């Protein structure tokens, strides 16, 4: 199973607007894809980076 992770803010989260990540997940699950929505309302790029842990890792 292939995993696709979406990062972003409230527009991605889909609480107020259309949740396209959920729709993609429903349509493509049979093709071996799993979509993960990690959108957070009010999020900024800095917050995404901090949550990912990459800030504390040396470059590859």
C-alpha cells in the first residue's frame, strides 16, 4: 500500500470546506493508496516543520 501524506492548514483539513483528501482516499483505496490528512487549522509552514522533527536532523 502506498501512503500519501498531505500537510497544510485549515483549507486542507476540510472541516469548513470540501475535504478532497478524504474523497481521494475513498476513490483510490482499491488501487493501493492510503491518503493521510495532517492538515491543522491555522497552521504555518514553520509548525509543519516543527511537528515533522526534520529541524533536529542533519541533512541527508
